[in-house]
C-alpha cells in the first residue's frame, strides 16, 4: 500500500469551514491510512509564512482567504496542496 497517498486522502476525512466575509476559518483533522490522527503536521498558506501545526489529536484551525491554498507537510511524506 502506498501510505503517502492514503495519508493525503485522509486529510479530507474531517474538513469543515465557516464563512466570515471573504475569509474562511478552516478546521479539520489530519489522519493516516489507518484513520489515526497525525500530530505535528505543518499546515501553511502557500506563498506566505502564515501557518499552524496539528495538535496531539491531529486537529488544526487556520484562517484563509478564498484565493489561498493550504499546504500540508509531514516528515517522510510528500506535501499535499489543498485549493480553497
């Protein structure tokens, strides 16, 4: 099994958004192929220095503009871009 691909597919397992004007509060949980939470995943906004990391339960929250993309990165895995 290709765990790297499964990791990034699992990113979308729990993904919610709340709209505030032209920006979004994006929250979610990053999990691996076994649906286990991944702590310490870097979640950054492409082309900026703004970002966050997932907590012990793999959860994150970040504010983004509608035209920005999220980049998920984790040691040993390929980065994954999520277009907003």
